[in-house]
């Protein structure tokens, strides 16, 4: 395991956000539609997709379900 000083939280958030956006676009959902289905606010989803916010594992799981994928796909390439 690497030192926590090597951990770039902003880069992780940006990568997860990009993965969410790519999957959302692939399945043809708008931000509003995905947010409603996942039970989150559209502006929060926008912040996630733009890498400005992180989310809980629970929110990640709800997004994965609504995007018909696994949470592991949404966290690909974060390290």
C-alpha cells in the first residue's frame, strides 16, 4: 500500500466523474433522468461528473444500478 501522501483525491474524483459521465452518455440518459432514478439532485450529479465532489459507496452503487453496470466499472483507472 502506498503512502497517503501519494493519494490524489482530486484525480480520483475526476476519473470517477468521467466514468459516470461516459456510462450515462452510453446508455442515453440525461443528467436529470439519472439523478432522479438514483435519488440524488441533478446539481450533485453534475458536480460528481465534473470531479468537484466525491460520493459515498451507497450513491456509487445506486448510480451503477441505474447505469446498468457495476460500481467497479465506475471506479476503473483510479490508481
